[in-house]
C-alpha cells in the first residue's frame, strides 16, 4: 500500500514537473555560474525527512538545513531555512515576523504555484521560481557561522553545497533579501524566561 502511495506521489510530481515552466536543477546551476558561485552537487536517493537526509548526506561538510514553507491567515508566505537540528517555535516566529494570526504550513498547491517544488524539495533556491515575489525568506542566524551550506537544488534526490555568503548573494540577486532570525533565542524566550 505504501509503495502504491509513493508511486502515485512520484507520478504526480513527474506530471507537475513536465507541465510547468519552473526552473530545473540544470538551470539553477547555470544561474550559479552566471553569478560566479562555486558549487558542488551530489546525487542520492530521494529524501523526505531530516533523518533520511542525514543518512544520505550527513558526512558532507558544512551546514545541513531544513526548510519550512509557512503561511499566515492572510496568506502571507514565508520560506524558512534553519539548521537541521534547530527547534522552530512557530508561535514565537509569528511574533518575530509580524504574521497575521498563527503560522501554519502552506499547502501543496500553494507550494507548487509559488516555489515550483514538491514537498521534500523545499529549498532557499526555489525563490528563483517566485516570479511575483510573494514569498519572504527567513534564515537562521546560526547558518551564518558556517562556511558552506548544503541544500536541495529544487529536487530532493540531489544536494548542492555552496558558500553561505553565496547563498546570500543568490537571494539578493533574485530580489529576496532574507530576514535573519535567531531561532535559538526565540526558543529560549518561549521556554525559559531567564535563559
């Protein structure tokens, strides 16, 4: 039964990718080259969770991230990228972002229409598909402590490593300057007032 569900999901993903004009990993790599961003890509089995990603790419040097596609009640959208082990308290993040009401995960249709990726493939690089500039990017401040960052290049069966400074340049080039948030401090403020 799980195999059938996985096959249906993959078929939907292939149909979606064939019928859209969103960027591919090859186009992303061409953008890196135009921006003079050095990168190294790796192919591996598709991963859908941080645990699976650690198994496939955990030995790669640099920061490994998780990405959340979030929305508020007014349908404002955020792409949040944080260290893979970082706890993200949505209630605290909502206050930090000034979101209208509570934050929740954006649905699959919204994800496909704005970022052009499937669940499991959410990545800061997907902002190149956000032609209407509706998604705001949020980065974990702790990512800035690393030289390299590892993220999916629009598909979850690949990982690309680039310098963190180049990620920032990429986001700026696509008119998505990130809001830098100290998630550790947000979590600390919610859980222990005296930390």
